[in-house]
DNA sequence: TTATTTTTGTACCATCTTGCATAAAATAAT
DNA sequence: ATTATTTTATGCAAGATGGTACAAAAATAA
C-alpha cells in the first residue's frame, strides 16, 4: 500500500525518525557489507528503528536498497555536477571534479563508489538492478560528453574521451576500495586527465 | 586437518569427482550470484557433490571461494599472458590481449571479471580477501609495466600507461557486467589503446 | 585377511533470515 | 469524546544457512 516516497502524512501517528537519516545509515551499511551480506536486522539496528518501521516505510529489502541507491546518486550529483560545469577551463573542471570524487571515495577507509562496488555482484540475481546500474552508467557518460562538447570537442573524439573519463572513475572506485591511498589516486587522476585531453 | 591443496592421496577411498571440474562449477556460481548470495547447498548442487565432500575437500565457504579465485587467476594468466608478450609490436600485443579479455568477459551473458565483480562488496567483511584483491591488482599492473618497458617505454610515463591499461581492464569488466555488447567493448578497447600509446 | 585411511551419505543442530500478524501508541478529523 | 489513520513494538512461523557428527563404503597397506 505504501509508495515509500510519500512525505506528508496527513494524520495518524507521526514518524519518530528522520527518513533521510535512516536511509543514509542503511546506505553506509550496504556499502560496507554489500546487498546480500546485510540482513534486515543489521539494517534496522544501524538505522535505529524497528523492523516493522523499516518494512512499513521502505517496503522490502530490495526496495530499501533501491532507495539508498537513488539517494546516493542524487547526493553525488549535487556534490559533483557543479564542479564539472563550473570552471571555465576544461582541464580545471575535470581536476576539480575528480579531486572531489576521490575525496568521497576515500571516506570511511576507502569505500569507493556505492554503485560499482556493491551492484555488480547482484546484477544477475536482481534484474531491475541491472537497469538501475546501466542508467547511472549512461547518465555519467552523457554528463562527461556534455562537458566535453561544451568545451568544443567534436563527435567521435569527444565520445571516446567521455568513455575514458568514465573508465577513470571506475578504476578510481575499485582502487579506493582496494585500499589505495588518496594521494596515489590523485596522482593517477591528474596524469590520466592530462593524457585524455592530450589527444 | 585438510589443507585443501593436497593432490596425491596415498591410500584410502579415492575421490569420486574431479577436483578442478568441481571448482569450475563453484566459480561459475560465485560469479553469477556473488559470495554472500551463494549458499553451500547451491554450490554442492552445482558441483554435483554432497556437502560433506565439499567441506572435506575444500574446507569452509570462504576457503572454497579463495580456491575459485586462485583457479580463475591461474587460468586467466594462462590464456592471456602469452598474448601480451607474444607479438613484436606493442599495439598489436595490447589489442590481442584485450580482444581475448573481452571475449572472456562477455561469456555467459557478460559476466565480466570474477575479481572485480564479486570481490569489492565483501572486501570489508573478509579481510583476507582484501589482500587477495590487492595482490591481483598489483600483479596485473606489473605485467603491463613489464610489457611497456620491454617496448622501450620510460619510467614515469610507462607507469602511468600501465595504470591506464588496468583502468581499461576495469571499465571493460564493469561494462561487460552491465550488459554492454562485445562489439562496443572492442571499439572502446581499440580507441583507448590508441590514446594510451599516443602519449 | 586384517587394519588403516579417506571419502561419502545422511542427518542434525543452532542460528539467522524474511515476511507477516497482532496489538499498542500517537495524532488528525469529526 | 469518538473514530479513523498511521506508526511503533513485539512476537511468530516457515524456511534457509553454515557447520558438524557419525556410520557406512571403498580402497590401500601390512
């Protein structure tokens, strides 16, 4: 009966917890333990609510996971998109974007990207997640492409450059998750950007 | 009492199944469902053996997973290393290597790389796996570096190029897993190699 | 043959897991 | 105050899960 996206609750007992704070706690746990490795009891504990509230507010486990994915995507966009389209110089914009990205990936001991570190292993068992993953994938590539075109880059070359920038983002995520230091990632990022723009 | 790596069994009842075939079946299942998403019952069924034989031969679930990772790494090395160091021309070697890599990644509906698609989500809960992942990571980068140096590439630039080649491998794995077509991956691979060598 | 070693089949156990049911609590509308 | 509506608390149930125990089976060594 619940949509899980409702905000205003006309009447009835008011919710005793903050919806977004709870989702953030769930996100952190999913990001640390993966989807299959996290139980609803774990989640409810981390969120500071009871299982009944969890199911009532977010639906089942898969729906909760999708909500955390959506929240992550939204928050990342808020923190990063402006950096990419802010600066006048393309190289400067890219360095700004990836520096901020690396800082996020290295939080909490190097979690990497929520999508690329936790989604791939469950893509085959949960079909709807494949679409979620692919949608994010194409959105990121389109974003890079738009910024390159804004800088005057042409069709074919711009498309390849956009793909390489996403490749950089992928490898940064995996390396952060593997424990590579923030300094090493920054160095790699700078060198990669220079190479990609050198064409 | 078992090491799990023993080959010769002096006396006693001989094993009724092929150890490597069983490991391959386990690998396929782990690759499809992830580590946490696969139960020992699932594995025993796929391997065609009983739970008792599984535990007796490979130890517990984590040990079995590590055995499949080792087998994957070994087999990939056998199929790919020669391609990288075979050809005389660097660009040719790289295209040969990545073409074969993509063909493997796209098998069975696009599984991608066993390491990069199933390991990241469990790195935080199983510490020993972090070392396994990092070891593979550095081994691959060293392999690319060695091939570049063999072609006469110099220190700093060769190191960056090796990192970018590993980045290419990462993004190919994730894209294959996301469902990107083999043709699209090949196109990306060729363009990326050209860019990386253009420096 | 007899003893020893290893694998195999079956069963069991303690725990975890998910979803659901039911009642109590809190608030708005009537 | 009463009713309707929503959240919260508690518990239950059916099944899954990982690990282990034990006897039977199979093969070799003495």
